[in-house]
């Protein structure tokens, strides 16, 4: 007879796997919508494919996070995260027409192996905390210094990325603006920085879930304190911000490259955020750090194997400009640097 604890896992596990698959589908649909409307300044909410992809990703992300945080043991989370990257590679082929060569299979295998190491050994369990415990943790000098540095680096990174993107869209020449992969690197920057913001949202979500459990199941109402609602507001703000920058990354970079790096950055950020915030350095063993570092190296190698392979000719999903736009090229999208560069030098 199967123990009830094992039976109870199958429902959340199935939901988490379905959520992982639909997240990959949602990101791929958003990417294809960006490619389809590459020549036009079409608002995102007027792109049905993007709206569907965004809703699919957001809803499945909420469902997947709920199952992962509340119901599944840590030993199961690593394979689920790795399966999400496999689904991402599959939908990149089916939806986006990405080349699926032998090197793609090799790279995806490395990515999955690295993801399992990062997610499997990069998690440290923590006990429940009351609001007073969280306040004490917030006041620690190590936490204040760490997050001040993280927030400063994140803001500087986003500022620098926005400045370079503005120069690219304005048709600047010389230096990094002549690099053929500039769009890809900007997308990676948005995706990695967005993953850091997402890890902060996860930290706020864990804190909020602890307070909610104490309120509902232990009869200790934690929502009578203003700081609790500050945590809720911070969760909403960081969740929306990370969705925005993930979308910016998808707009500029192929999902088969962006998503694994986003996944890796998210897990590593979550690990160090938890270690500093919950003061759990004594719970982290040296072999866990080695396993995480090896996983990061393997995952990055997998991404490089995929990104450096010769690209086959991909389907052209973009909508062709109309006759009016052919004769009046200034009406084309400002986000297309190649067309603007031709205009400036013609």
C-alpha cells in the first residue's frame, strides 16, 4: 500500500510539471509575437499572441510557485526545474523554429544537468518565523549591507542596459554598437537582472507565506502590523517588475539562450538571499557550494554550445511593412536599429 504522504505528492507534482510546461509555452508565444511585430510599433496589449502568452506564463507561474513552495519536498524541485528547460527547448523548436541540431541536443543535456545541480544543492530549508523574527532578521547589519549592495548593483546594471539599448535604438555607431550580438547581450542582461528581482520576490513570498500560515493555522494574526502589508506591497512590486524585465529580455534574445541563464541566476540569487536573510551559513556545507558552482559552469557551457553553433535559416515570422511604410520609412518601429541606421546614413 502506498503511504498517504506519497499519494499527496502526486497532485502537486503533476500541477507543477504542467505549470513548468505551460510557462515554457507562454514565453515562446511572447517571443514569437515580438518577432511577428518586429517592424511595427504595436502596443503589446494589441498583440493577441503576446497577451495569450503573457497570461499563460503568469497563471502557470503562480500555480507552479504555489505547488513548489507549499507542497513539494526539495528533492523533487530540481528535476522539475530541469524539465522546464527541456520544455523550453521543445517549444523553441515547435513555436519559434529554432534549429534543433545535434549541438542543440548536447547543449540542452548540459543545461539540464547543470540545472539539476544548481536547484538540487542550492536550497537550504528554513524554519517558520513570526513577524518579530523577520523584523530581527531585517535589522541585522549583514542583511542591510548585503541587500544595499545587491540593490545598487541591480539598479546600475538596469540603468546601463537601458542606456546602451537607447543608443542602439537611436542608431549610434562605433564601439559596442557595432557588435553583431548586441541585442542578444542586452536581452541576457535584462533576463539575468530580472531573475535577481524575481529572487527577491520569492523571498518576500516565503516571508508572506510564513505569516499567512501563522495567521490561518495557528491563530496568530500577523496582518495587524503595517510591516506585514509592506512585505505584501514589496512582493507585488517585485513580481510585476520581474515580469516586465523578463518580457524585455524575451523581446531581444532567443528563449533557448535566455531562459537557462534566467533560471540559473534565479536559483543562485535565491540561495544567497536565503543564506544572508535567514542567517543560515552554518547550514550550508562546502560540498553544496562546490556542487552549485559546478552546476553553474555546466549550465553556462550548455548555453554556449547552443549559442555558438552556426544558425540555420529560420522561418521569418515578421509582418512585412505596407506600401506606405516602404515609401515612408520613418513610420517603422523605433526598435529596429538596422532600419534606423540605414535611414541615418542614406
